[in-house]
C-alpha cells in the first residue's frame, strides 16, 4: 500500500512521544553533569591495567608478554619489557612493563587486547569523560594513568571480576599445593641403598 512505511514510521514516532510522558524510565530529566545515569555493567570504553593490593607497581598483573601490543588492530599499544623481574600474584618471578602506553585517540575499543591477555591484566573501562585540548600528550595514557586497583574493576564489572578472582584464587591454591608437595618430596629422607649382593662364582664345565 502506498505510504505504508510512512504510516508505520509515524506510529513508532507517536508511540515514543507518548511514552516519554508516561514511562517511569523516561520521565526523569537527568541534569548532567551534576547527576549521572547509572551505566550498564557491559559498557566498555578504553582499556586499563589491573593491579592487586595497594602498590600499582608490585601488584600489576601485566608481565609484558606483549601479546596485546601485537594483536592490537590500530597499533595503539606500546610496551617495553623490564630488564629485571618481580614476583607475580603466585610468587613466581615475572617480567613487568617498564613502559606501557596506550594512545586512546587511536584506540577503537575493540577489546581484543582483553581477550588475548592470558593474565587478566588488561580490562575495559567505562570512563568516557576524557575530553582534552592536548591532542597528543593528553590522550596518550602511560602506565601510571592506566593502572587501577582490582577493587575498581570489581566495582564497574562485578560479575566478570568475580569470575576472574575465583579463577586466579584457584590457580594460586593449586600452585601453592604443588610447591608444598615438591618441597615435602625434596625434604623426605631417601631410602638407604642396600649393599650389592656379590655374584656367585661361575663353575667351569668340561665337556
């Protein structure tokens, strides 16, 4: 029918218009920036680095494996691996990023860096108020600006962070149990070797 699509479009417009006056979700006007609308847990913007504990350097999960740098489509991640090592969350000596920069003016928030990270060290933030007049320095985030505590990660992505924490805790318990078993095996007394039994003298036979 002629004009059917126009009629359907006008019906949708009318429905939304009326709904804006009666829907409880759409009635309040949020006076931004004094008031802010709660963000959904699945909201993601630019990446950040997760660290455990109070010290961003000691607790940083990143071991500078550089997988995220290699897999980043726009190549906005720049990492320099350290020369020395520090203990990770399981106490194992690991390298760490001496330099870790992300140019968020280039980042397209694809989350590939998060998906390829084997240490759950990089996650997606929901911070969007990043406007700056400094195109280069203001949007180039270094390690100190990227590092955020695990508590912040649990706050913005509680479901995902809970699963990650549970998995890391299980891995740590497993690693500690394995280390204790190895230490116990090394400390256990070794059984004494019994003296070798002398071989019986051979008897020559004559045909």
